[in-house]
């Protein structure tokens, strides 16, 4: 579904990604783990077209997207949930969800998707008329995921969904991620510092260090890898 080939991305003269090669198959949950500043968020930003690569290629469903604008990439079926949630704080929950469906005009299907979201996150249904900025951190994360889902993506990019959340909320969020993948066959590319949780729900994983992919394997193999245990699992 998604293929990154020798991707090199820069911020000015600073190279953030150095020859990245990643493949994501349809229906998978893929996780990308690594330390702060390793280049994980930049990888998602390159896929989304927000920080396009200076060199290399990115293909989605066989189509090159590395020179496309972000809105066109969303239109193809890729949605990103950014780090820090980045909801519209002054808009209501319902208005935030409307923004997620901005590029769509299939009103009856939008209505169905909204009903699915409210079934998935009943708290959002209760607070649909409440300003997004007044929600708790966990509720804002639910809203950010839901807003992305309203675009009906084939590929969902999740950037640090556990950041700043209580452990019980994190477990709930990860259960929902698994449910979205299983029920909708939505492919998920998960960037996460909580390597233990991420690898437990992922099919495959990549380890990133200093802008390079240093290890790629099944999630189960990475969980049992001694170097990964020591560096990222606190074991």
C-alpha cells in the first residue's frame, strides 16, 4: 500500500531522514519506534506532504505522492493524527468532525461515519456541542482520531497517540486502534514512544535511530530482541 524508497528529508540544511526505506501492506498495523529526535514525526510529515522529501520517492497504492500537496494526499486516502492532537479548540466536537469530512460530499455516508464515531467514542456524542479545547487530554485524542477517520482514510497515520495521557486512557486508545484496524480494515502506521504497547498491537515494526532505519522485523521478534528490550522496553 505504502512504499518509501531512499527518502531523504531536510529542515533547511539539517538532514532529518537519511535514506529511509519502509513498506506498509494493506490491512497491517505498522509501528515505528525510536528515541526523541530520531526522525519518526518527520517520516509521517514526509508521507503527508507537509515536509516533502528532498530526495527519494513515496508511493501510495502504486502512485507517486512525494511531489503532491497535502490536501491531494488526504484526497487519496491518507489521514494523519498529529502529535499533540492539534484539534480546533474553539470549534465544537461536532464542528471538528465536520472539518475531518471537508473534502467529502457524500452526505449519507458522512452521516453513517459520524454514527460510527459516536458509537466508537460515546463521550464525544455526549459532548458534541462542547468546544474541543475544553475536553480532557484523552477526549481530545479521541476527537483527533475521529476527525481523521471522518475523511474515511485507507491509511491512518498516528503520531504519539499515548503522549501525555494516563495509563488507563492509553490502554483504551490502543484498544480502539486495534478495533479500527480489525473492523474497518484501515491500515495503520503508528509512531509511538511507548514501544512495548505499540509492538503488542502491531504486525511489524521498524526501529529508527538518528534518521535511519536500523532494524525491521515482525513485532513479536522485536519484542523479544535483546537490543530493543534494552533500548526501548526498559528491560
